[in-house]
């Protein structure tokens, strides 16, 4: 009886110390983690947009499509519409959700794609964030491109042995572009 | 001297991957490229040294009956601390390593060293053991990662800038998929045994793996008697 009491006490003490330690570390790191996340998102927005002279992170157009809220970050140059960026998430990834940032410009072509978060297999699906795969989206016309991987008859080359990840990114791009096309006048302000 | 002996044993004689054959789950999962192997190795080394230090300090206070839960709590706490600190203060690094950090908790090298070494040896020897085993683990992962990346991707890329490509080689995708991990590990293990057998023959002895590393000295089941 006394011995099991001792075991309980020791385990309780160790767990409490570990818990307290974690609470302190969490407290210290909560702010840096949040600001790093915000900065990362801001950087991604700037990377997929054409040069502009406003702050796209604060120039928002919200679009409601079938109950889902989409936020477009609008870039302007000398007051005129230069491009828009939006975040799109696909639940069809191999390891869970894939979040991407897509930018389009005033000429109706895709300016760039950045991968914000993913849990794909290292060395295979994780290549979706590599230049080779992401780069092929840039410069494509929104209207004239078949937004699907070549295996499904589209124009996007999938990563060998990572078709599911490639397909998920392509679908996320397409979903956002469809919303953009349907709401172009609201977003560009023309 | 004892310090260096404990440090050196992890590199070759008791290499965690090729001799102890511990930590196979992360070893097979992340060794698809050299970059991943280095990242996992460094993160695991840090946690290993920290957990060895703490467990060695408190080794006389932890009751034998609940030692495993205590070790797990200590290891999981360190892993979470590393995860949070890296996310907050080295965000770039966290982006490339974040995937592997939770895997360290299930890495049995760390629990294995806590149980087999740190809970029975003084602090400074435990630190040496942690460093040696950590470097040995990193080396083992890197060799495995390099083998699989060359065969499976035809090139080696480290942090985007350093890149070597094997010209005219058609990559064998199988090698960076799960089966390739088992194939590469098996071939490397066999190769290492072969090398040691040759070395033993030159010295005029017969190669046998260290007795305390396999079933012969274990008392957990009847085969050990």
C-alpha cells in the first residue's frame, strides 16, 4: 500500500513538473509563433502577386460562395487593379489538408503559387513545394488552361509517384480560380 | 578515457542503426533524402542528449516500477519543448524539420538509451553516450538517405543549393518508397557484417556480433537463459 502510494506520488510530481515546464515554454513561444505565421502568410501573398504600391495584406475583398468565405488580397498599382491573391485548401492530400496561396494578375494569368502548409510524404509528395512543380502554374492563362493533372487529361504535369498530392494542389488552384472568374468584377472593382 | 570510449562506441561498434537496429520506424520513414536524414538526426541527437542528462540526474529517485512512464514523460516533454522553441525562434528550420519532430517521441533509441544506459550511469558518461549515439544515428541515417536518394532520385540535394546529379541514370522510384527503405537497410546491414567479417578474418578471429547486443544475453524470455 505504502509502495503504490510512493509510485503515485513520484509519477504525479514528474507529470506536474513536465506540465508546468510546457506551460511556461508555450507561454514564451505563443507570440513568436503567431507572428511568424502571420509574416509567412504575408510573404507568400507578396511572392504570388505582381509588383504593387499598396498593402495587399490589408486590401481585402471577401466573397461568399456556397457558404464558404473566400478572402482575396488585392494588389494595386497607382490605384488600378494589378492582381489578387487567395488562399485555397484541399482536403484531398495524401497526408491531410494542403493549403496554398495563389496569385493572379490583371492580364488573367496565374502569377504564382506557394504552398503554405502540407503533410505530404517527405521525398515524394513534399515536392509539391518545389520550384519544378509549382513553377508550371505561373504564366498560365486562367481561361485557356485545363486545370487538371495530365493523368486526368489536363495541362499540369503531376509529380511521378505523387499523383494524389499533385492532383490535390491542382484542384485547390482550380477551385479558387473558379471563384475568381465568377466574381471578377467584384474583386477587380471594375 | 571512459568518456571517449562511450562517445566512440555509438559511431561504429554499437551504431544505433546498423548494430543495435533501433529506431527503425523513423529510419525507414525519413531516409528518402540526405536533407531529411540530417534534419531528423540532428533533432533526435538534441533530444537524446537532453533526456540522457535528466534521466541520469534523477536515476536514483525514479522508482524501478514506474521508470518507463517517467522516461516517456521526460522525452515527450523535451520533444514538445524543441517543437515549440523551433517553431517560434527558428521558423525556417521548423518548416523543413517540423514533419519529423513528433516522430522523435516514438524513436526507441531515445527510450532505449534512457533504459539501458542513462538510468545506470553517472551524468558525464550519459552525456558522452548521448552525443555518440546521436552522431552515430545521424551518420547511419545519412548513409541510408544518400543510398536511397542516389538510386531513387538520381541526385543528391542538400538545402537547395548543393546538388549532385548522376548523369544518364534513370531513377528507380521504388528506392524512395517504403520497400526501398527495407531493401537499402538490408543491403547496408549485410555489407557492414561482411566488412566486419573480413576485418576479423585478417586478424585471425571469427566475427561475432557483441554478445550484449542480441538474444544471447537477454533475460527477458526463456531463450536468454
